[in-house]
């Protein structure tokens, strides 16, 4: 356990940020799963609607520094390609 005040604060801040990042990543994964489920069901309209929501969620996560921009671009590209393949 840390003895120095600043070290104690860093531990608390790290825990807070880790919890925030975990929640945001979970939100992104859920959005992706919704798109994948719509693709599996071959429901084009639902897939497109869920894709728009997923892209917004991923861009928000990127702007907060949870994901690297190239990672987000790759995920969006693959999802869009999958949705377009059933359309």
C-alpha cells in the first residue's frame, strides 16, 4: 500500500478511470453484438439502425481515449462491410 499522499491519489484515479473505460468498452461491445445479431437474422433495416448507433458509440469511445482511432476505423469498416453484404 502506498504511503505518500500523491501515490494514494493516483491509485484512486486509476481505479476511477479503469471503471469508466470498462463501462465504455462494454457499451461498445453490446452495440456491436446488436449489429451482429441483426446480420445473423438478415434483418437489413434493424442492422442499419444498429450500425448507426454502434458507430456513434465507437466514435464517442475514441474521442474519450478508450480506443485508438485506427482500431475504431477498423471495427466500423468491418461492421459496415458485413451490413452491406446482407443488403
